[in-house]
C-alpha cells in the first residue's frame, strides 16, 4: 500500500494539459443533451396520445366556430368569421347558462368543502367503528352520478313518494316539489351529497398529517381547542383546501349527468356545458354556434385556471424548496 | 493501483453566484483513506458527488487511475458509494441489496451468491441475509450499506458521512472497525465528514474545505501542529484553539493581556519582516496552564469531564474583555469565581492580517 | 398514518365525547340512507316500493330477475356488464401503462419543462367533454368507431390520463433521491431504476390510482350515451332505460341501479384505506 508523502501539501498537477478542456466542453454539451433526451422518452407515449386525442377535436372546434353550420334544416357550411362569437355575447340564454354555471359550481364546491371539513374533523377522532362510519360516508362518492340523480329524483325528492317529504310530513309539513320548484338547488344538493366524501378524504389526510408535537406544544402553551384550530390547523390545511377547490372546480364545472337525471334538462337549471350540448347535437343542431360557445367556455376556464394555477405553482414551488 | 486526481475541478449551481466547489486540486494515492472535512456548505459532499458522477463538473476534470472520467456516467467509473442515510432498497433483502449491482452487470447467480456471502462474512452480516432493511437496526443497516460497496470490489470507495446517523457510542466503535477494514482491503477511499475528530482519527491525510475552496491537505498531525491559516487552526482540534486578535506595533512584541508570548525564532523573524498590523495569535487550551504565574483573570465556567477539565477564564486584553479556554487536570478544585493565572507553555501560532500562517 | 390528532375531541368530558360520537354515527347513517333505501327498494314489489314508504316487507328477487332477463329491443344485462368491464379494465390498463413512465419522467429525474408539461396535462380537462362532443362525434363517425367499445376505451383513457399522471408523479416524489442515486451507481438503467426500485415502493399508490380510474370510467355516462347506441352500451346508459315517464317503476329501477353501482361500491369499500392514502397523499404534492 503506497501513501503519498505526508509532509507535502497539495500540489498542482501539471501533467494534464489545458487544451483538451475546450474539446471536453463540447463533448460535455453533447453528452448532456443526449442524457436530457433519454429522460424525455418515457414521457412521449402519454404525451403523444393525449395531444392526438384532445387537441385534434379542439382545433376542429375552433375551425367550426368560425363557420355558420346548421344541420336542421341542412344548409351548406359557410365561413362567417367571428360572427358566432359576437352573437354569443349578446345571447341572453348564453349569459343565463354562464350565470347558472357560476352558481352551481361555486355552491357545490364551497358547501362540499365545508361539510367535508366538518366530517373530517368528526372522523379524526378515535372511537369504536370509526372505519365503519367512514365507509358509510364514503359511499355517495362511489355511486354512479346518473344513478344518484335518478334515485334522488324518484325516491328522495319526489313530492308524493319521496323520503324527504315523508319525513317532513311526519313533522306536519306540506309536501314540497323540490325538483320542479327549486331545480338548481336540488342539483346542488345531490352534488354536495356526492362530493363531500371526496373533500372529506383529502381534508382528513390533511388533519392527520399535522405534527403531533406542534399540537402538543400548543396545548402546553395553554391554547384553547378553538384557538388551536384557528391558528394551527386551518393554516396547515390551507394547501389541502385549495387543492379541494381546484379539483372540485375542474370536475364540477362539467356536471351533466345530474342535470339530465334530476330535471331531464328541461328546467331553468342548465349550465354552460349542457347549454352547449343542447345547441349542438343535443337538439339545436347549430354546430357553428355551439363550437363558438365551447371555445368561449375554454377561454373562461383558462382564465380561472391561471388564477388557480398560481395556487398550484405555490404548491409546486413549495416542493422545490423542500 | 487506483489513484484519484481532481484537476481544477469546479461546480457552480445554476442560478448561484458562488461556486460550490472552486478549482479543486487534489491527488489521492492508491490505498489512501483521504478525509474531506469542513463545515456545512463547504463543498465537501459536492466534491465527493463530482467524483461519483452524480454532479456535473462545470470546469476542470476528475481522473481515476489516469483515466479521465469527467464525462463518464457513475456506472462506468468503477466506484462504490456509501450514503449517509444508507439508501438501502426497501423492497429487497440484504442479500438482494448487496447483489444488485452485480446483477446489473450480468454476473451469473452462482457467482453473485458467492461474492455476497464473502462480503457478508467480512461484515458479520451472514445471519441477516434474508431480512429486509426495515427489520434491521441502524448499525446493521450501516453494515449492509458497506457490504453493498465492498461486494463490487471497486477501484474507489466513496463515503458520504456514513456514521452520522449512528448514536455516539456506536459511532466511535464503528469508526475503528471501518478504518481497520479499509486498511485490510487496501482500497482507495474518499471519506466525507463534518466531524473533525472523525477526520483526524481515521484519515491518512485530511483535506479541509471552506466555501468550496481547499484550505489545506496534510496528515492529521501536521494539520494539528502547523495549520496553514486561521480557519484551519480554529477548525481542527477539540476543544478549539483560542484565537486572539492582537494589534502588533512597531517593536514586533506580541502580548496577550499583558503577557509576552514566546515565539519560535522563525516566527519571530517572519513577524519582524511583515511588520505591524492586526494579527491573530493561536493558543491551544492544552498548551496553557492554570497556575501562579501568567495572565490574571477570573474563572467564568468550569467544564468537568472526569479525565480532564476545561476552564474558561475571563480577562482583559487590549482594553476589551477576552475569554480563554484552558485545559486543567481532571476533578479539579478550581471553581467559578476563582482568581487565577494562566501561563502559556506550548508553541503559539501566529496568523497575519490575511489569515495566513506566519512563519514556517 | 391513521393517528388521530383529536382536534375536535372534547378531551376529558366523556359525556360530550359520547354525544359527539353518536352525532357522527347519525350523520353517517343520513349520508348512507339514500343508498340503503335504493338497495332496499330493489327487494320489494312495485306496490311496496311506491306509495307510502314501507320498512318491513318480505324480500323478493323478482326485480333482479326482471332486469337481468332479456327484454326485446334492449341490450341484455350480461352484454352490458361485459361491455362495461371490458371498456373500464382495458382503459385503466392503458392509462397505467402510459402514465407510469410519464410520471417517472416528471418526477425522479425530471425533464427541464416538467411544470409546463404537467399544466398541459391538466389543461386537457378544461374543455368540458359535454361542450366538445361535436368534433369527437364527427371524428368517431369518420373512423367508424361509433357504436363500438373502442371509442370509449380511447376516450376514457384520455379522460383519466391527466389525473393518473398527476397522482403517480406525487407518489414517485416520495421515493428518496438517494435510492435512485445508489441505483445509478450500481449501474441500473433508467428502466431498471423504475422497475426494480421505484415501482415496488409505490405499489400502494399504483393501486389507489388504478382504483380511481376504475371509478371514474365505470361511472361515466355522457360519452357512453353519445357515442354508442345499442351495440356497445355500458351499465350507466343501461340503467336509464328503466325510467319511464308514464309509471314509476321504482323497484325495477332500484334493482337495476343496485346492479350498476355494485362493482365500484364494493371495490371502493375494500380498497378504502389505500384510496384515502392515494387521494390525499397523491393529490397533495
């Protein structure tokens, strides 16, 4: 075993010349490039598939939106430029549908997050059968939305035979036609019933990911239960709540099954996606208009999503820092 | 023959102003155990990872056995690494963990088993070969991490703070075993730690880094007796050297708290040559005595260790309060508040206004 | 990971604690009630199911027999169920095969533009399927895919892929970086790193993601309605065939509904814990 002379300090090696370093940096660049590409390859199948299946229809939509194209009665497709768009902004029905979408999405997201948080807090405790109760509460999320809507329409909300009216009837109230009198809120009701479990799961995980030592320290410092909740738990849950809002909004803007299931699509509670559908192959057969509507919906969603994306970036940013 | 050379090797992280490792030049001999030591952020781990191929080398080069490996991926460098957190594959047994690299190389099963068993024997891991990492203690996991490295018979061992996660007693025990193992196997080893005691006891030579720059590389005894600059002087040695700022005037006399400090002839001559200025005097606690003569002061704190004790004495130096640490005998009778005198017995180190050592 | 943090606990007050537990049970029962009622109704006769609610009755399997028998002009139950399983299982399998490498490329040693790619994946969900159905329908018609199972396989894959990539990626993030570095030094190729090291660690996350895709695909209604008529009908559309405007065949509808939701509900119950971990852990980061 040979060891370098211990009495020497570090020595500059002059056996390697400087010239190769210039070549080396070009080689190094090529190597880095090749390495970066080899890391991209696993992504490509999914990316290509998604681009093909989603972007082609999207581009077609843009194209159709610039034409006048109705099918009933059949007429030739003619190029109309932005006329469909200007019509849309003036169309009362379009504006109504937008407003309904806003209300429906907002209330179903907010209410299911609030109820989800409440349920999560109740289920965060230790008691016998907590898993069983959690299973019960989870079930509405698993039920097919169209089935949920039909069951609520015929068995819960129904004026003559529905269970809600039966129950309120026991208390002496008159039967109430939920679906026909309050279509929007009936729909929101079923949506909240189905999505509260989803929010609850996410928020439950958030509650359980709290550091017990932090909570214990707070208790030792003399904080009240409510104080702990407000100053420690809620800030910790912020990311989780924001995620609930984001995911919830993405899925709840697109509600369709409940509208068809509960009201047959004939009530005043029609959101934008439904309205667009009705205008195109759902009966209106006005394809040019409908395509313009759908593009507008995308633009609106992008605007809201960019705002929501700043939230997402915050989550992703925190990841980089961690 | 596995020599390792860093030649002007630098690494700067994108978006950062300062390099993490700044033009490192280091030659490591075959079979040597070289320790890279320094505070956090000193670049020691980065330098190790540059050798491993886990960090890009932005300029300069790295050589293993005269072969330029700067552009080679980790698996082509014939190295093995032990990570601080061991990085054991949780879904595999100990035997599978240790045999993984051989499997990637296409070594047939029989041969693999043989080599794994051999490494397990060296490390006393034979009873654990079929266990999964989660069923092992910290010390056992550490040995599996070592075993995984040994099995590959590499040219160079790289170790990134392998003992940091062990409790204090186990750490001291494993330290000796590790140094012994390295000596027996004779494989060139580059070892990173932030613990200078570990560095001094294990390394054939120790390289001290600070802010990405190599401060000094020497044997432990030279680092201790002839630190090249103020940083190394204050970093090496436990407890740390007392570093006292002294304004030296024209007559080149060195005084601490009124006491003349004896200098060796070379240092005195060098001091005369450099002239007046702000210098630092280094006095090791073990080279000072509490007695009846010397600097007058009051005892502020006594740290009793049984075998020895360390007394912190408070005094006045150049008009400002000064706290010095002095080694005394174990089970000392000295207590807080006592008025004592501190004499300087051993050599004084002197560092110039630029922090560099003055004298030899 | 199921330590309770007892935030809502009333601590030493045992009576209040018991009250809270009882309240929780009550809420659970209320939540579950509509489902329970539906299942109950499927064992009743039509007379028992309509009119004032009947709680005690003699259960009969007549309704189930009725809905699973072959009715003229309507797709048979076994056909419909098979279609649903085929479409859902196949699309979920394809989603996993595509999403696993993609998530790996976005997490373990991420490509440079990983944030942009992730945003793109999510952005494909910004156009509501309901609004963008027209071009999809037209393309489906041109490619002769209408009324086949393949149209749904392709569409469900596209619908679930973004969520799967998102969730799998965050599971992969939990793998310690050092493990990957050790594997690299040991000479493992990218593929080997994925299969030997990463996948065994994230196996529960894989299960949770697959389950979620299964749920969303099985429960999907709109596309199945639009793209297929009778030949490749799935369970969701089949159920709606049992409504009628004239009479309320509640018991029959309930039986059909119970059969339609059964696979997902059972799967969800069994894999509950994994799904909790999946939804929460996966979605958070």
